[in-house]
């Protein structure tokens, strides 16, 4: 969940696994000493793209791709817990968080376009090898990156992101009606998008542990989606989501062919996507590690320690199965 408009697991040898985005001479931090988080922006395709960065640049890189209608803020719990072992990059998409949000009349808010900007972002900050963490919209963005440049992806972490029809339950019938007839159905979607109750439901889902959730999560989100022009951006992306469903077979083919090391962490109380989707990934990746946890759509809201521990163990396995890399990429970021 973003900051919107308001303001050990692995040995040091893991630092050679995946190329990062800055000077290799930096010391690799101790797993017990979290690194500071930097808040930066970089010019990409004429836009200021905001991102959070933490950890030694010569450590394994996690590219953290956020969901709807979130931003890199949702990954603050991982930045605090994993920056002592890994290099974490968490960008805001155009139209989200603190990145530029051009008018939809001048910028096409499609998943193809956002993925293109994110690909150029990784090139601008000099990150050519990474493990993808994909949550919600991070799935459509990340799978496009993977299909376009499979050589850059060393593994994938799926957290409540969909690549099969299994994940789209009866609630998606209304979305399909919107795709078929945007003019008739758009007003209802705007009302749901901009309501405080809708923002709360996206986080709580069906969780019985309401007291574990900070209400700032949905009050900040409510303020964000009610910014001038923001509903236009999000409605365009709702409509373009149909291209993701049409791409499922291509993403599944890539998974079958590439068989990337895969970790699936799924919040069972998600009311957006069906829990059956978690196991669906095993059809393409039989060795995928799948965990259903007691959390909602935004699992980091409620179970950050559990998710961080699973990621740490997964990354440790990668260190044993993949050839080390020792040539870092040059950083090209600009401090914000």
C-alpha cells in the first residue's frame, strides 16, 4: 500500500548472485543490519519515475512491482527487513505514487505502456538481472518484462497476482461486462473505485483479523484515488486489463519453457482473486513453492515477517542453484 499523497537468511556470497545497480566496491551488509532506504527519481521516457532503493548494489536484486492502486510504499516492510541481505528496487508506475501522472489524453495508460516504462526504468538505473516480486498489477507488468527479456529474470515471486483464469472468480463477471460495454458500465466502476468502503475492502478482504490492519492504509488510498484526474487513469487501466486475460496463454507458455525458480505467497483472505490461482502455477512450474498464508490481498499489511522469511529462504536456494555473477551494472539514478 503506497504512501500515496501523504506524505540469517543468506550468506555474504549471495552478493555475487545477481548484478545490482551501483558500485561493486560497497561492502556487503550484515544480514542483521538493515540498510538505509533512499528515495530517488530518475528520468524515464520524459517522465520522473520515483523509486525506493535499499541494500548493497552488488547484492541479489529484487525488483518489487506493486499493485492497484498502490505504489512502492507497500514494500516498506520488506525494505526494512531484507535490505541487509539484498538489493531492493521498488518503482512507482506512471500515474501512481510519486511518479509523474500525465493526462490520459497525452499518455496511454495501458499495461503494455507501463511495462515499457518499467523496462526502461531498469535500464536507466543499470539493473540487468533481478528476481521479480509481482503483486496484483505487478503480475501483468512483470510478465511482460519477463517475456520481453527472459535473460534478465533469475526467479519470480508471485504474491496475489494472476496468470490463469483460475484466479478470476464470479466477481469478475462485472468487469467482463465493463470490457464489453465501457460506456454503459463506467459510471458504476468510478463510484466503486473512489469510495472509502471499496478502499477498505481491498485491504481487509475476508480477514478475521481486522485489528491487525492500520486504517491509514485505506484512508491514504481513498485520498489518492480521489485526486483530480486519478480516476481517469485507473479507469483506463481497468479497461485495458482485458489485454492481460488475453495474454495468459503466452505467459503460461513462457513459464513452461523458462521454468524460472518460483515462489508463490498467497493471502487466503483476498476477495479480488481466487486462492485456486496459487496452485495453478504448479501446472507450468511443478517445482514451484506455494504458501497460502493468513492474510489478504496485500499480504504485507498483515504478515510482513512471514513473507520476508519466505523470500529469504527462497533467495538462499537461488544462491545454491545459479551461477554467480560478479560484474555489476553502472548506476544511473538521480537523487530525488
